[in-house]
C-alpha cells in the first residue's frame, strides 16, 4: 500500500500559495495529488524530531563539507597570523637574516648614491677639461691663421723697429759715454739692455716652444683628418660595391624574368605551330582516307560491273545451252514426226506447250532474280550513300570542333596577349610613377641641399663677420698697447686692415669681406702691387680709358 507523507510546516516568509522550492516534477505531482481525493487514513504525520532527523540525514554531506572548509579557512588564517607576527621578530634566525639583508641593502644603496655623486662630479670635471682643451685648441688654431700670423709678424716688425730705435739710442748714448759723460748711466742702460735682451730671448724661446707644440697638435689633427678621410673613402667604396652588387643582382633577375617571358612566348608559339601542324596532319589523314574510300568505291564498282558482266555471260551461255538443247529436241522431234504418224503431232504440240511453260517459268525466275539483285544493289548503294553522308557529317563535325578549338585557342591567346599588354602597361605606369616620384624626391633633395648650402654660406658669412670683428678688437687692443709703448704702429695698421685673404686687391663686401690677390699673366706669377697713389692712372687707362667715362656694357652680364 502506498502511503503519502505530509511535510512538516512551511518555510518562514513564504506564502501559502507559493510552491515549495523543489523540482518542477515534484510540484506537478503535488498539484495532481491535491486535485485527487486524499484518503486521510493513509496519511502519516511527522513530528518535529523526525522531520529534523530526516533533514539532517539529507544535508549531512553538505554540512560536513562546510565544516571542513571552515576549519581549513581558520587554519590558514591562523597560519597567516602566525607568519605576520613572526615576520617582525628580531630575535629569530630568519629575523636576524632579514635585518642583515636590509642593512646590506641600505649600505649598497648609500654606496651607489656616493658612486653616482662621484660619477657626476667626474663628468663635470671631464666636461670642464674638455671645454678648456677646446678653448685652448681654438685659441691655438686662431693664432695659426694666416691673418693672425701676418699680424703677429707685423707686431714682430714693430718690436724690431722699436729695438732698432733703442739700439740707435744706445749707440748714441755709447758715443756720448765714450766722451766721458754719464758713464754710470751708460752702464745702467747697458745692464738694463742686457737684461731686456735676456728676457726677450727667454720669451722668444717660450714662444718658439709654444709654436712647436701647436705645430705638433696640428700635425696630429691633419693625420686624424687623413685617417677619417681614408675611412670615409673606404666606406664609400664599400657602399658603391654593395650598390654595384645589388645592380648586378637586379640585372640578373631582370634577365631571368625576360628569359622566362621569352620561353613562355616560344612555348606558346610552339603550341600554336603544333596545333596548326596537327590540324594539317588531320586534314591530310582525312584526305587520304577519302581517297582510300573513293578507291574502294571504284574497286567495288569495277568488281560489281565485272560480276554483272560475268552474270550476263553466264545467263547467255545458259540460254545458248538451252537453245541448243531445244534445237536438238526440235530436230529430234522433227525426226520423230517424220517417222511417226499424225497422233504424234498432238504429242509434239503438248511438248512444245510444256516447254513454253517451262521457258516462261524460267524467265519469271530470272526476272525475279534480276529484280532482287537490283534491289540488293540499290540497298547497298543507299547504305553506302548513308555511310558516306554520315562520314561527311562526322568530318564536318570534327572540322567544326577543330575550328571551335582553334577559335578558343586564338581567343585565349588574344586574351593572354591583352592581359600581358595590360600588365606591361601597368608596369610602365608604375615605372613612370616611380620615375616621377624619384625625380620629385631628387628635386626636393636638390632644393634642400641648395637651401642647406645657402644657409651654410650665410653662416660662413656670419662667422667671417664675427671673426673680422674679433680680429679688429684684438688688433685694436694690440695697437693701443703698442702706441702706449711708443712703438711704430704702421705695420700693425697695415696688417690689421679689413678683408680676408691677405691680398692686395679691393674688398668684396658681398663675399664676406674677402680681399683677393691678383697675379701677373706671365711665368713669374708674382702678385700685382697695389700702390696707394694716383701716379699710375695714366698707364692704367691709356688703352681702354676710364670705365666711368663710357656707356658701353664692358662685357658684364646681369
């Protein structure tokens, strides 16, 4: 007997109409049970203890898993708490080791900071040394320029003139002293002169040593420049060799592509020629086959004609034999008729009638055989004509197929030629675009180079102007100092005049203030003088006249 159970109570917060959170199948079964009449005698009511026991038994695995997870989480939390507490203890081996590691790390960081500080100071010191060396090199290089060297030569000439004046004065003083006047002053002057000579000699020695050092430095610079130039030339040669190899590789690849294209053209032409030769061969075979068939037809017609002739001859022989037999019989009957009586005439007539009947029968049979032979011949001719017509249709179909295949091949060939032409056209357009782009890029690069050259030229002009300004300031200071010392400054003024180059020509303001040199047009190659007087104007303008007194263009082009 099936006993239904009533579950105890309902969940808190759940309405009476809300279904229990069981499966949909259980809900449907409950609704079906409610709809059906219930027998109260078969319903058992559970107590609270039984219900709790059943629920505990059902959820025992879940509760055990939750308890295990809770214990595991508590254990992990306790372990982590223990690690956190022990982590900062200093009286343990791990704590002491951690403390030593931290102290070592702090020490290394401090040492690294000191090293960085020392490196920074060393870098600053080296930068200052490099700056001083560069300034010294610039100064030495500036002193080695032709213009400064010329100015220093003029300064030396000034000193020589001053020394000459002093020597003249000394000579005069010595002459005066030789007369018994101012011997003490002469001795003092002579002593001062000797000390001055020694000091000048010492200065000259130091200057010579300094110039030697500068010369060694310049030689080293020249050697370094030569090494750098050789290195650049070598790199340029290597780059050129690499470009040449790439060009050769490009030419080789291009030649391979051209060879492949040529081979494809040859293969296509060969296939076309093979198709044409196959077509000619097929046509020759068909023509030969037609000739053979016509020859067979002629042979068959000749054989048939011969057979007809033989058949007619045979029929004629048979007919002749029968006629001979009939003639023989007639002769025999005639002989019998002559020998017999009149009753035999009827018998002869009867025989003749029978013989006529047999002859007619044989004639009918011959006629039927002839008609049957004619019908067979007509049927054979009709079959031959049908076969020939069928063969012609087949040949025509093959020719049409061959023509269609040829047209398709020609169409495919023309299409491929059009595609190749379009491809070549696209390649030509791409090459043209590349050339245009390359020309534009080349023009841009050329324009940029021209702008850079112009900018460099303007910077050079600025540098020349700055150098001229510095030189004039330096020359002014030296000239002022020499004038205060009572020296002849004419050589200094002449050496300090404006214009680079050291020539004797006019100053070109538009070219950075350059003063060029003009040489004579003979084998001597000496520089033309530049007299600061007008005494030679008559010789200068004797043949061509003065340029300001003419209206001609004088050969200039603007």
